[in-house]
C-alpha cells in the first residue's frame, strides 16, 4: 500500500476528521484514522462511535490497501510540513513511512480489521438544502444548546422538517433559539429529530462552502449529510423534544426597538460588576428610557441608561446578561426588538428585518 499526495489535498480533510476523534479513548484504535486506498482514491474515516466523518480524496496510481494510523500524529506531521510539499506514504510491515523532501517519519499502525463499524439504520427520509442556509440556521441556534444537562434531550439541536418547511430549535432551559425557513422542495412528511450537541457543532464546522447543495438523509436513529466529498454521520438523541409552543401563546407588552450597538455595549459594561456566578442585570423600562443596572456581593454597582420609545406600562425585570448578549450579538440588523410577556415569563429578542429567527430569554430573580 502506497500513494503520493500534495500536502494541501490531504490537510483539510484530515483536520475535519481529527476534530471528531476524542483524545481519550477506551479503544486505542479509535484514536486512529482509517485509510482505505484504492487505485484512484484515498478514503479517510474518523469516528468516536457517535459521530463519523468520511473524506474521499482523488489521487493517481496508488497501490491499494487499508491501515489505521495515529490521527493526531499524522495530522501534526502534515500540518508542519512546508506548504505545497509532496507527501509519499508507504506501508511497510506494521509501520507507515511518510517521506517529504528531507523529512522522514515512521509511525506505528493498527490493523484495519479491528476498526469498529459505524452502525446505521435504514435512512428513510431525505431532503436537499443549500449550505449557506443550513450554516445560517446552525449559527443562529447552536449557542443556546445545553451542555451536559441531565435533561439529555437539551444537549442537542431539534430539527423539524414539515413538508417544505425546516425548523431548528436549541434550548438549555433558560433560553431558546429558533430558526424557520423554507426548503426548495416538498418532502411530503412531518418529523422531528434531535442531533447531538457535538454532532451539530462539527456539522457547522464542515459547512465552509456556501454554494454547495447538501443531501440530508435521516431516520429515527441516524442522520447522514453528504457535503461534496465529505460524508457526515451521527447517531441521534433517542428522546422527544419538549413542547415549546406555549411560550408563543401568551400576551405581550408593546415591542421595544433599541439600537443594537448601544444595547450590546451597555450590557457589556454593566455586566463587569454583576455577580460572577449568575451574571444578573436588571432592566427598568419606562416610556422614554431603559435603565440597565447590577450589583454584586462585594457591593459594587453599575448602571447605564439608554433612550427608547415605548408605549406600554413601566416594568422591572432581570435577566442573565450573557444570555441577552448572546442573543443580541446574533442579530444581523442594527436594531434589536425586545418583546416581553405581560406576565414577565419571557423576553423575545428579534430582528426587525428578519422573520426567519428569534431568540427567547427567561427572566431570573435577583
């Protein structure tokens, strides 16, 4: 087994694959990348048994064979070679020789026979989506996912396809992000799945070409997305996502439109003196001003006022400043629209020019 390849052709797919491989593995072979070499192509595979990425690279006159090599060592060697370098790869007994100009490397390998197979059920549903649209949907939702929550269904991203409409939702129980858009085709089905947190994050990293048309296949257990020469696969979270529709079925006060830079800067400055653990800030809203204030156990205080136009009753409500900042920072417009429920149970943060996405932040008690 041997092949010759340009460094740039190998480096990017290798980086994409190594990102899914955990540094600490119960099975040593899972720290390796699987190489399947054919006469005209090289197939690289990396997995943690929950997520798998396969990359196919075209090559000329290779000698077929299969082997697994230490993923991070292989990546570091390729990364640190000079730009444009030609890499000669050859398997000799149980070692791989990597040659490039005056550099010589020898890596211990493990047989591909013991590389675990990624189990997938039959993928019964599919749709097509532009990479730019899916990338935007992920960017507007991923930051709200929970991390290691006991409610494991929140440690992921809900994907709902309803005929020609797509909806992505993420929540950690204290905030929620929702993105809705249309697909270019009728799918003829209505179903929901939950993509695990790590899988959703890795998928976002793979979408670096906005003009690609993606093929998405999924079942109740698995999802597979074909991204040019990359195949991304993940096992889905086996659970039902909570019903969040009730948050829309309530009365709201008049919307408050605020200049996004002014709100973002005021929140950032006031949050400096907030409680380090809870990061709480209080919003006091009157007919012509929004006052943002905070204090901490050391008796430090901060306060900032923004001029607004508001037609509703005066109110005072507290939020986690970081949750507000995350939402405001992800708005595309120069303005943020805050719409607070009359019972003070939630605050919608939206873009006056965009209806495809919105963010919801739950209040806190200070």
